[in-house]
C-alpha cells in the first residue's frame, strides 16, 4: 500500500509540476496583479440614480481602482470605490446623503471615537479611530448634501490625498442624461 501511495504521488508530481500550478518558491508572497476597474463609469451611473451629488476624485496615478459597489449606510444607498495605493495599502471612498453622525455609526458595525480634525480644501475633516485592532480608521467630510467617508489601511498621507481629491472634485453633471 505504501509503494502504491509513493507511485501515485510521484506520478501526480510528474503531471502537475510542468503546468505551473505548484509553486515551491519560499519567502514573501507575491501580491499578484491588481485587477483594475473603470471607477468613472461606475460613479457616472451612481450619480444618475443618487439623490445626492456624487464626485469622481482623481486619485494619484500610481493607485489602482480595484473595487466598486453600491451599499447602504444607515439604511440609505451609498456608493463605494476602493483603490490599492502605491505602497500596497487600500483605501475606499464612500459617498452618502445621510448626516455625519448617522454615517459614522452606519458605515459598518464597529464603534469609533472622534480623535481629531483637520482642514483639507477649506473643509473640516473629522478623524475617527477605534481602540480595537482590526477596525479601520475613518475620515469624514460634510460637503453640504454629501458625506465623504474615507477608510482603509494606508498611510495618513494616503488618507489625506484621497480626501483632498474627493473634496476638490466637482459633482458629476447628470444633466446630459441619455
């Protein structure tokens, strides 16, 4: 029985190794290729259906938009786009029409406390943190009709860059609807 098992394993290795499906490389894992999406097309569609203004920020050229979805924040529709940053961090921008307090509470199930504020593009940005290790930081800006929420795992400078890009972007013009 042992000889049969050895024969089967050797035969399997002879067949599978040339296909490249087995990788015996040691060391750091290969992050692979980030799948890029067309965030502009997604946000254009979202803007047509939203009852609050949606912006399409111009993220740094080294970042890759890799996810987009419609979700709910405090029971109301919201749009989310995520980027992989240059240093392999991840940030996502959520846009919603609910108030700041409801947005902070309703973006996910994790509690956060206000840890400070910063002025970006002439607007106050509130920073929320949690004492729990696995809870992502959250930066929130109120533009009047829209709340912009940036969360993820990245450097503070990356948070600042995305919030700056979102606050400096003009709302998507939906008047040319087809």
